[in-house]
C-alpha cells in the first residue's frame, strides 16, 4: 500500500492524518508513506508506487489530483483507489457525495475492509475528470436599481450556447438557455438543457455518450470547483472507469 499524504491535510488536521497513517499501517502489509512536497509530487509518487495500492489522505483537491494523474496514465481503473478525507466540510464535498466517511478512523477502516465500487466518470478534452455532475449556469444578471426584483424574476439571466449530445443539437446560439447540467449515470451522460423562460416543459432531457458545449466564453462548475472561461468543451462518459473503495454495506 502507498499512503499519499497531502501537506495541506497535515497543516489543517495533523491529528486525523496521524490516526489515518497508524490505522492503515497497522492493517496492511508493506506500507510505504509519501508526503507530497510540490506541484509535481503526485505524479512522481504514483510513478514510483511499484504496483502498490494507492490511498490518498487529504481533501478533494488531493483526491482529484490522483484521479487525474491515473487517468492521464491510463491506469484509473487498474486497481482500487482508497481515500481518507481530511479537512473541513467545505474541502471534502466530493468525498462526502461519494459516500466516504469523513471521520479518520471510519474512513481508514473502510479502506481496509470496504468494498470496491465502480463509478462512471466524465472526462473532458483537456484531461479533466468529473466525479459526479457538472453544471453550466447562466451568468449572473447585473443588479440595477431600474430593474425591480419582480422584473428580474420574470426575466432570468440567459446564455447563448450550442449544446450537442452525440452529434444531436439540443440548443444553439439563437436559443438562449438558463443552464446546462451533465451527470454520468448507468453508463451514459444525463444531459439537461434548461429553458430560460422558466417553463419546465421547455427543458430538454437526453442520455448520450458525450456532450459538447460551445459558444461565447462560459464557465462551468464540476467537482465543487468553478472552471473556465472556455469557448468549447467536450465531456465523454467512461463507464465504471474509477474503482473506489467505499464502506461495506450492512
């Protein structure tokens, strides 16, 4: 086992890091510990793991760093990945959404005795990996004293985007939208294009293997982090690409 410790976790909650290290070391054989020390440290640590199972001790940023690196090397699904979330609630929302305990003892025991769950992920054309869903909200409408609240409620912010799912055009720049959401589930991407009129009947729902969004510069939120702006991005589903160890049920 290779225990990869994020330095931010040591600074934020050194006691939880110590507990995780002790529990994991006591429950596994041939344990190697690596404390990251720079921007390229994750890449070096994973390259030198020698076939060991990887367990990340840190926040969502550390988890996603490991996931991205394994994806780039074509090794994301080769062996189960373990995670011990360490940090305040605002730093581990992705880990919590994946069903991982945020208590150091419980999370460490789950790594040792849990079950391996295969998760669908979204990968993009910039080597990004999304665990869960992503959203493209419309830009916020500037506040104006000349625009009362009731007026702004009836005239929501909107965005002109071209949205394609498996080549099918769901929206184009001549039809403004209020937002777009994409979520990997059951081997496909669930794509929702929300109508800016506020009428749910106007929303478009499809399932596809990939989705491309383009148009004026837009930002998107994935893995609880805002990214962009960009003019185009394509996300593709990778069914069961991530093998994550989670607590055993029952």
